[in-house]
C-alpha cells in the first residue's frame, strides 16, 4: 500500500464539521447556560468545554495548548471557567450536550446500523492516534469511552482532530511561526478574511506587529498578502501536519477510511443544512483544499 498522508487532511475536512457543530448548536448552548455560563458570546463555554479534559488548568497551560488564542483572551476565561463549574461537571454536561445535539440532528437515525459502523471505524482510527507530546489529544484519549454510537463517534473525532491540532502546533513551531504569526500567515494565503481571525483576541497592534515580522522575513508583502515564499512555507506547514496526523489513517487503511467518509456524509449534509456553521472559519476548511488522491 502506497503511503498517502494527504488522506489525513481529506478525512479531517470530512469529519471536522460533523464534530464542530458542537460549538454552534443551540442544544449545546442550553447545557452551557444550565451550568451557569454566559452563552453570548460563545467563548466562556468554549473554553470550558474544550479545556475541561485538561483538568482545572490555568491560563498559561491553556494558552500554550490552544496556541493561536491571545493569552490575554484566555486569561479572561480561565480559570474563571472553573469557578462556575469544575471540569468534571463540565465533562458530564458535555456528554449530555452531544447527546441532545445529535438526537436533534439525526432523529430516528440515531440508532441506525450505519451510525454504529461509522462510530466503530472512527474509534478504531482514534485508538491508533499517538498522543506523545500532544496534550489536548492525550487528555481526551484519557477519558472513558461512552457506550452509545453517536457519543462514540463524536468522542473519536474529537481525539483525531485534537491529535491533528497538537501536531499542527508542532509544525508551526518547527517553521518558526509564533501564535500571532500563525494566524497572520494563514490569513495571508486567503484561508479566511482577516476579520474572522479577530475571534482569537489579538489587538490590531499585535496583528500589525506579527505582519511586520513576517514581512521582514519575506513571507508577506506590504499589503499583508503571502509572497511566494510565504505560500511555500504555509504549504510546508500543512504537509507536516498531514504527516504527523497520518498514522491513524495508515493503520485504518484507505478502504475503511473511504467507508467512514461515506457513512458520515449524510451527517455532514445534515450539519450543513442546519445553517449554523459559519461560512468562513479559522481552520481554513473550504478555503485551503485537501490534497488530491
């Protein structure tokens, strides 16, 4: 079998929205509000939901793991999140929120054989996702597996996406991109409008300083658009990210990966039909193409 690290990116593009509906679902916001979190904007509950597997982590640890968020923004929400609800209660509510979200989305399909098969395949891939040096993936992998297929599917995709994300941080570091530069360089290749990246909490001055640092290295031009060198660097980052995320998919194999993609396609369609997913996102899905077969 010929290696195809691009499969890791293609599967991420396929599975990420199936998981990411969680960050926009009214059922999830309802669970967050019941815990006591403000839900407008979404960030107080976002930091609680995503950081809870790390335990009652402080702002430096969370900012380090999340990487692209301004440490100042992180400090606005952590450790305050744990004064509202401790991590163990957040995780219990997270499971309830996923259950509510998928039951509302899938209806009678929640008990289908196809969903059970998709969950089993996703779990098989997730259990092959190495977590050494990957703090968020390891924290999620350390949680007990749920029993019901729809919960297994969400948990498995969560491990896979955090494993990829942790590897992406390693790739950014290897290419000399600090947290602000990572976003500026990504915006520079058209991954999303600059305004979309404002959600990460950097000031205009910090953004401009990061752009100037990249310009001094010949990676962006005076208008902030990527130069040829800048595009080459970003593609190198993405290739390294794919390489670091490939092991689960190499083990699962292309046939089973294709089967998982096919089984989750109806869920992906339903997710997109909700209209809850933003048109542009800081991950570049829909803008930065997955590699061809």
